[in-house]
C-alpha cells in the first residue's frame, strides 16, 4: 500500500467509503472549536475483510510516520485487530476483551489500541432508551450483525450495574458463523446470565422470522453496515417489527432501507425509530478526545455545541 507521509499533524479515518462520511466536513469545524490547531483528517479506504498485509501496512505507516497522530476505525475493527495485535505497544482492557479496535493513538512513542465503542454505543443507546425500559417491559434485543458494534452495545446492556434494566433475551444474527462464535465467546467471558442466542441468517428472510418472535417493546438493531457500506437492509419489507418496539439503525447516511422499513410500520406498530447520528457524534468525539489527549464532555453545553456544529456542517440542522 502507498500511504504518503503526513506534512502536518494528521488524524485518520480507516473505513470503506470514508470520502462520503460527514466527518470530512465536520472535523475541520470541530478542530476549530476545540482549538486543535493546524490539523487535517485523511481517509484510508480498505475493502471489508481486507488482507492482513493491507491492515499491517496501514498500522505500520501510522506507527512510524511522525505527524500521523492516530485513527478512528470502522468496519475493520475485528479484522485489523486480529491482523495487527502484535504491532500494538499497549492494548486497553476493552480492546483486549473484545478483540477489536476502534481507535489508535500515540503516547510517548507508543502505539496504543483502544476499543471506544463500549462507551460511545452505551452513551447513544441510553440517550434514547426510555428510563427503565427493559425492567418495565421485559423486552428483548435483536442485533443483526455480529461485528464490533454489536459486541460493544451488548456488553453495555449486560452490565450488572444496570440491575433489572437489562434485556430478558439477546439474539444476535449474522450471515457467517465465525463472527457468531466470536461474540458467543466474549459473552461467555462476561457471564451476564442473560439468555443469549446466536443465529445464522444468510438471507433477509431469516432475520424477518427472528424478528417476528420478539416480545412487544423489543429493540431491533441494524448493525450490519447494510445501507452504508453496502446497499440494502438485513430485513425485507415483509418483516414485522415488534409492537411498541424500537428500531435503531447504526447508520446515519446511505440508502437507509432499514429505516424506511421501520417508517412504513411506525403507526401500525407504534415504533420509536432512531438513526445513527448521535452514535456518530459520540463515536467520533470519544476517539478525538483520546487521540488529541483532550477532555470532551458527553453531555451539556459543549457537547451540544459539537452536535450543532456537525448538523450545520452537513445540512442536517
């Protein structure tokens, strides 16, 4: 891989279609607001499940290039970690448990691997879940896609500190078996006591059937990347959402078919529908805070300012 040396302090976005992300418009505005100085953002596009050689070349570049400060990683969280684990000088406890990385930073010449999703996904999730939702409804969770995002958000929902406000059952579906085996092993380490199921779902109709068996009030999550990294949805338009359920698409850009499917049933099923915008804000601000070694609040006036700036920069306001 040919990666050009940075000529000024540079922050990287490792993804699939990075040029289409709102962060390319948002980051310069945030950098001004946060006082980060003369910095830039660059995208590094890799294909999903890329080669170990490409992942290692990317990490080697980041590790050795003096003005390359760190990176946020999407889509490749598990694969990059597996290919490059021996290249990290430090691995944080979340990354160690989940065998993934969403953030690379540097301190004192050392390359540090972090998993920030447990924090950012939890902040986003708790931001829209009604207080005491699972305790009051006995609702379940269906997360379609067994990658890093599902690992992180299920970890958050499994925490004992939530008391009775945890799902009565968690179902994870995926198109291939290895990812399901991986998340099952992590859940077994956590030992939450929640009833968990790991189902192979190679076709959207398979997810339809799983969703139709959910209890009222259940949370249905599109964590597949479909609608952003690739077109489509993990469901068909015939899939029936649970009554009074919550539909959450981790995407905020793309064709967003999953959200259209939920919207078609909003009134008939009394659905609450959420996209991935707040998840996007928390995900990026957590990583920026780590890479640039600054404090960024997770709520309050300053956090609201960052949300407003992002919305204005992308025309979402």
